[in-house]
């Protein structure tokens, strides 16, 4: 599903953000990616979403070989990969429902389908009761779950969650993590970055550690000390 083979990314001459990184993620896996700030995590994600191109190495996602991608293939690729960030990036002048619907509107889906789909997705993230609220009326954890709803509304194969709990208190952080687990159980591959060891211990999932642009450990399951 996700295959990186000796991928190097050099932004400038000072060194590589990623250096010969090889990683294989199976469909439906839940992988936690840890590493200090500057380790190369965001670069890895930007390579997957094709915001950046590797300096060398091979990337294949869902059968799409990135060396062979044409510009017209990029929308299809981005559709396969949902992304949520630490700062939720919601539209403040739109309600919860409208924020999620917006992702479908820009994709050109018919109104009837949007009306049918949005409540279902809000149900997945446990926000049905807040559908008519505005982001400012929500807690941080609820806002992040709106962002997750928006990221999964087009049913991506992969969900990238880049430090999604970074701004949240523990209770709200775990609400978000439980939603990610649910989405994973429905069959979406999840790539999560976190600095929170409690979350890592709770999830008991594969942990890939990046340091200075290299994978320094890749552990299947179990307790792991950051
Ligand atoms: P992380 O997400 O783990 O904090 P990043 O992937 O953002 O790490 O950064 C890895 C390294 O690449 C850092 O040294 C960072 O300064 C550098 N870097 C990231 N993005 C750029 C860029 N657009 N231009 C130049 N250097 C960058």
C-alpha cells in the first residue's frame, strides 16, 4: 500500500531532511511515527501527498508509482490520502456540517449526495449533535474531530494525522485517538505522529522512530518508551 524505497529528500545543501528511508506499510495498518521536531516526519508526509518530490528513491502508494505520476493524476492521489494537522484549519464562518460539506462541494459532488453523506461522517466522529454549531462554539477536541470528519468524508485509503492531539488536553486527546482507532477499524490506513507517550502506550501499535532523517527503529507492537 505504502512503499518507500531508499528515499532521500534534500531541501538545500546543508543536509538531508530524509536520508535513504525505506518503509513498507500494509493496507489497514495503524502506524505511529515518532521523532523530535525537525526529524523529518512532515517531510515524509509531504512526499506522500506529493507536496514535495524526493531527491532520490522510489515511492509507491496504492499502486501509484510516483515516478510515473502526471499532473492529472495528482487529484486522484490526494483523494486517497486524507490529512489532519495540529491546528485544525476549519472555516470559521461555516458550521460543522458546512465545513465537512465543503470538502465534497469542491469535489463537485451532487447536493443530494452531500446531504446524505455528511451526517453519516459526523456520526463516525461523534459530532452529530453539533452539526449546526460554529467552530468557535466547540472544544479543541471537537474541532479536531470536525477536521477528521472533513479528511475522511471522501473515504481516503490513508489518513495522515500529524500531531492531531498536540493542542489538546488529555481527555480530548483520547477522544480524538479513539476516533482514529474507529476509522482504522473501518479499514483506513492511519499514520499518526505524536509526542505523547501515554497515547503510544495506549494504542499498542507499530512505532516507527525517525531521527535526523533516518528510521532508527521500527517496532511491531507493545509498550514503547519515547
Ligand atoms: P518534523 O516534521 O519531524 O518536525 P520536518 O520534516 O519538518 O521535521 O523537517 C526536517 C528537516 O528539514 C528540518 O531540518 C527542517 O528544517 C528541514 N525543512 C523542512 N521543510 C523545509 C523546507 N521547505 N525548506 C528547507 N528546509 C526544510
